[in-house]
C-alpha cells in the first residue's frame, strides 16, 4: 500500500491496515522531518473515501516504539523566528489530529520505549496496547521544553491533573502496569502477544472508539478545589522548581491555562508555551548539552570497538588521591 524510508503500510485481514514505523539507517524510530512527511502522506491516503479500511494498527519494527523527536533537528528549528517555529509545531498538531480523526478505530502497539513525541503519537490513537516490559513518558522537561505535539493536552484529559503534572514535571518514564491502572493504556500483554492483542481490540471496537475520542478531547470541568489542587501540587514540588530551569513551572501554568479550554484552543496554548521555552536560554543550553553528550557516547563506542583486549593491569597510588 505504501513503502517509504520511515513508514510502511500493510493490508491485513478484515480490512485492518498496519502502519509500521521503521526508520532506515537508524536503530530507533525518531519523529524526524522525513518521518513526519511520510506520516502525513500515509494519513492523507487513509482519509480517502475509496479506502476499505476498517481499523488501523500503528506499530514499530524496532525494539522501541518511538524514542521521541529528533533532537538534533531542534538546533535549527529553535533558531527560527517565533512565528516560523509556531507554524512548525502547529503543522504537527494538524497531522496528529488527522490521525485522531480517521473514520475508523485506531490502536498503537507500544512494544518498547514510547517517549516524548512517540508517546504523543500513541496518545492520538483511540486505543493503546502496551508490552508489559515497555515504558512511556515525557522527558522534555529535562531539555528545558514542554511536550509540544499535544502531550500536555491529551494526557491531562485522560488522567487526573495531579497525575498528568507529575508525569510532565518529573519527566520519568512510567511502567506498563502504572499506565494501565491509570487508564493511559487499554491493555498490557507479553511482547510476543501484543500484536495479536491489538488486532483483537480493533476487531472488537465497533462504534465504541467514538466515545473514547470524545472523552479524550473533552475539557476538564472546573470545581471549587481547582486552584487549591494546583497550589498544592506547586507546593509539593516547590523545592524542585528552579527559576534557572523554567520548563517545569511553565508546564504547570500551561496545563492550568488550557485544561478547561476547548480542545483546539488548548493545543494552541501548548504550542505557544513550547515556543516560549524553545527560544529561552535554558532550552538552548540543555539541548546543546544533550546533543554533545550523545556524540561523545557514540565516539566512545567507536573507540571501544578499536581497543585491544587488556592482558595486564597495574594500580598507581594508594589511599586518598
């Protein structure tokens, strides 16, 4: 049906189509510009009324689902003007919403790590089946930014605000059992049966997927303890909210601003927050540090391959040095 450098479409039985993420020349899937362009082409094809598709399975051909956006592309993106960067973020929002609005049920099979943009992609589908060994999460705060492709919006409407903020502010990957208990995923299964479980879920979906979409997009209704809940969360994390690292505080304020707004307005609020953080000094420094660290690790691995086995060793010095 389609075969690109990062994405494939395969027709399965009963009208189910499989979208396989498999970035050429990489050990992991990243949502780089090549992948996003191919995803857009595939989703446009899936929206055509001539398709006899009854359900879509999104899975990875690699050990991880998607490890996130391609951070090496951030350096150039963050140098763009505010309006150019905002347009780029909103274009990905449009793509992900197009996946979310496909006229049939969709499921993501999370076989390994689904982080950052990869987790945001999975949240676009109606259902999520997760391997019991897999993990999901939003580590963007560690780069001085916030999730910018709908992550703060969709997560805060799937789970409690306190849980969403905890995931977003700590940046820690979450285990499958935790994700299932909180309703972030619909099923967990051993890796070897994950694909079968996901296909079974699609076959049994019927019209129930429409209700899932409405719930995920619905604003959270304010109540009398609204401000107190946010204040209590800030108080509990006050010792960790360093003004020199503004991402965590920005994430909290962003979620507070958009969680009761209509879905499209909430996405715009998140996109603007992403741009503010991306243009800041902290993000520029942390992204550069991350890229340099990855390059050092790669160089170290290359040197290790050339190293000769150690036959003898000696210690120099003794005691405190």
